[in-house]
C-alpha cells in the first residue's frame, strides 16, 4: 500500500460527518466554510455556517445586503475582517462570474480575501480538481511522517511541492488524500499529544522510526495573549455595534473597557479596517 493509498483508505473509514463533505453541498457553501474555518474551530463554525447558508444561499443573496449585515451575522467567529472579505468576495462573484463560484485557481485568487490555500481548497473540494492543498495539519503530518521533524517550520513555497510529490494522479483519490491528510492531522497527528498507535502511517513515519527527535528548527512567532489585548477590546466594541441597530455613542463605549487609551486605539483600528463607521450620532457597522 502506498503512502497516499494508506491515508485515503483510513480517511474513508474514519472521516467525520461534516456539512461540507455531504453530497450536494454547493461550491458557495464550500467557499463560505473555508472563510469561517480560518483560525476558528470546526465546532464553532458548523452552527454559524448553517445559519449563513440558510440566510444567504448564494453569492448574490449576500451581495444584496450591506457589508455590516455580514459583520453582524459573523458574531463570535473571531477576526471579523473575514466577514468583510467574504461579502466583497460575494459581490465580485456576482458581478464578474454571474453568481457562480469559479473553479479555476487563478480566477479564485483574483477574488477579494482569497489566498492560495482557499483557492486550492475550493477548486479541490467543491469541484474535484487535482491540486495539492496545504494547511497547518497537512504541514505537520508531512513534517513528521516524511521529513522526520517533530513539527513543521514556518510556511514556505516548498510546502506545496512536498504535498504535490505525494498526491495521487487520480482526481478523486487526490481530493480524498488532501482531505485525509487534513483529517489525520486534526484527529491523530495532533500538535501536542499525537496518538501514534492509532495512526495509519505509524510503520512508515520517519519521526517515529527515528525515536521522536526534538524539533530544533525555526519557529513561527508566538501569538500574544488574548486577555487584555487590543484584540479583546476590539471584540468588545464589535459586540456593542452588533447588538445595536442604531448608532452607539462614544459615551456608551466608555463602559466597554476602562483603559481609555487602549479603547480609543482599538476603536481607531476598527474604523481604519472598515469594521466600524463614524456617524454624527456615534458608531455603526459598515
């Protein structure tokens, strides 16, 4: 059994029942799910995804409402600029592609808010095209099973080449392998406590066969703590704006956070990012 064949067989037997893997799930739904899954756990995405696709089942439906409605519906998914990008993406799809999500990677890359991972993920998982897809989970599995490293280094252009070298020629098998590598990294080859005895690659994993050597390569920057950060204050201000359908006054925002300088800095950042708009009466969603 080949490396890819082992992963594909394991995936077919162990994959989770997720909305975007079900028969009939639309390319638009796939694109929305990929936006939501960036830096947000699956468990939090699923209920919000279902709400979105019920309310806005097509790009044209989302494009027809103000971007502030997308930001309001984003609620607690985090990093709300993704909602603005998704709305802009819906507008572009409606205007440039007749409301149909394109299947070409270059056309997807030309849309607002879509990077290399999302473009390839939509082309593969929505349309079945053959492309290597690389996320954090896949990078970790390759680092361990192929390169013998305990964790992946910072992302690089080499990641796609590494995945391409493992990808089956058959389109369906390639799509299953992409999904299977993600699933393996999410459920078994996890970052802190990998469940090696359950892994289908345990007998060929270079890291395991070498005795689990410690990783001593370059590391990505550690994200600052959320508690007390500007990100937290931004989130509190956004919660106030989402909860109101009339302008929120500056006086009302003083109760959001006691540090006036940090509160003003967070509000200024939201205004600069287009997530809040100043009016004569206060602040509103865009």
